[in-house]
C-alpha cells in the first residue's frame, strides 16, 4: 500500500511541504546524513505555463538549505532547447540563485554510457548524477517537482515522464515514438526519486499550447500539492485529478505491471481531498494556413503527430503564421492529398518520408521540401518551422551566455559503460 498526500496550500507553500513530509517521518527523515539534494523541475521555454512554479522551487530549496543540505535544481534540454535558455525564459535561474540553490544544466555535463531496458538500449547519462544518484545513492537526496499537467504525447506529464530529461537529448530522441512509454519506465527503473511533489498550485488540463487568449481556461487554480515516496502512485493520483484512469496512461500501467510502484487504486491510500476538475478534451487549434496530411494507418501521438501539433500550436501563440505550409506525418498517406499538396512542405518521420519525400522533391524541388528523419524530433521540427515561417523566438540570454551554452552543451565525452551496468 502506497501513501499519497494531497495538501491544501492556504498560505505558505513551505509550511505545506513540511506538513506533507511529516506523514513520512518529517524533513529530518529525508535529509539526515545527506550531502546534496537534486531537485528535478519542469522547465519549458515554449510552454512557461507548464513549468514548475517558481514559488514551489524557492520553497523546496529553502527547506533543504536551512538544514545544511546543498541544493541543485536541474533539467535537461526540455523539448530540445538548451536548459540554460529554458531556465532564463521561465525566470527559474534567478529564483534558484536567489533562494540559495545552484542551477544544474544537465545538457552541459559530461556523460557516461549506461544501458537500460531489456533491449540494452544505450543512453548518455550525466556523470554527476551517475556518481551522486547511483554510486553514492545513500549520501544524496533526489526530489521530483513536476507540474500537474496533461500531455499531447503521453496523456499526462508528471514525475515518471519528466525523468526523460535526465538522459541527453540525443539518447531519447530515438524513442519518441510508440516505444516511448516503455522507455519512460526503463529510465524510472534506473533511478527513482526519494520523494515526488506534484505542483498543483495551478493545473494544466490540456496538452499542447492553446492560444493565449483562451489559455486561462485550461489553467485552473487548485492550490494543492500531491506527494509521496512512490512516484507511480503519486502520478496515478495526479492522473485521476486530471480525469484519467491508470489504463489511459500507458507508462503508468507498465510501471505498475512491472512492479515498480502501485498504480491500482486499491493499493493507494489517499489522505486529503481530491480536487475536482473536468477532463479536458479540447481539440488542437492549428493555424488556418497550415494543411495537415496525416497517415491513415499510423500516426504516433508520442512522436511525429504529438510533437508536430504541439510545436505548431506553440508557434502560433508567438505570432500569426502567415505562410501557407503543408505538414505530412504518419503511415498510409492518402495519395490524392499528396498530389494536391502545396509547398513549402514539411515531412516528419521515417514513415511519411518513405512514402512521400522522393515524390515531393521531384515535383516541387528539394529546396521546398523539409525533412525530419526521426519520428518526433522536436529540435529539428522546430528549426524547420522557424525557417519556413520566419518566426524568431526571443532570446533572453546575452551573447556570451548563448555562445557558452552552445559550446558546452554538445560536449559529453562519454566514457565506457560502468562495470556495474
């Protein structure tokens, strides 16, 4: 049986955190003998509303700092962006430093090679986390602070899903397809938080990026924190708040079936009042100038479909997309639609490329056809969309910060697979 606490925040977030931890032996139970606390947050430059609230980040840092534990606040290449950029856009960098913590940009760390899953898939994992959260696990604390939010690609995006950012972007991009849910579970099997607190001060009830003028309709203020030591159970309760059952969230169901935590309601004891909000089923709202051709046989919400739709929505909130675009993804493309497609054309994923790329290049010229070779590759998809539309994202970093991040982030110097693997 796993205990999950739903704590109503009436005044102080820090006091609410303390009360929550008291159900599990108190703050001292988690911090005694610990040197460092690693706090995994959500940070998204395209979807700042879905990032962990700065209020919760500051309160968590204060809690651990006051008992003498060094605090690192981390994320890694959210949506393919430099983490330093994401922290700057969301203001998290200033909050972390002001609160006495240290930002840890995982994409700027040296990596080691580890193998995960039954297929022995090789990932690049930050050496600092390998040493601190695997080799020296008893000496350090790991806390997950996901925002309570729905997801276009994985139904919900809470603690388990957000752990994907612990591995380098190059490692996870190959799994952004129907394999994603098991990959999420494989990363969770590798390293699990000591404690998870879902940030439900405001929920995000809709995946993707809704238009700015209606976004508040999908951000209900709940003023709750949902926490526990079993991340699977905590995420399951978070999913329930958002209106989803265990069977609707593939990675949680897999984690439950593989014995990594409890997802069945009969195995979860909830203390506190479950917030009531309506399940959101709002359809994607795409720019009028965008023509989407979707494969009839398969179009992965975890990959080419979900990523592309999310990015199109996100860009349309930055400024109006005035350039007509044809976007093609999935397997089993309608040949009539292919013949009628107008350039510029963006083809996302190997399935759509195999069926249409050669034809489009021959008919419209390769300069009018943009290809994303891997399924659901956010960085490359976004790069092509920015070039086609002419939209420029605001860069809050100064030139020196930008150059530093771009130089350091690609350096991972992977070592041999550690013997324990």
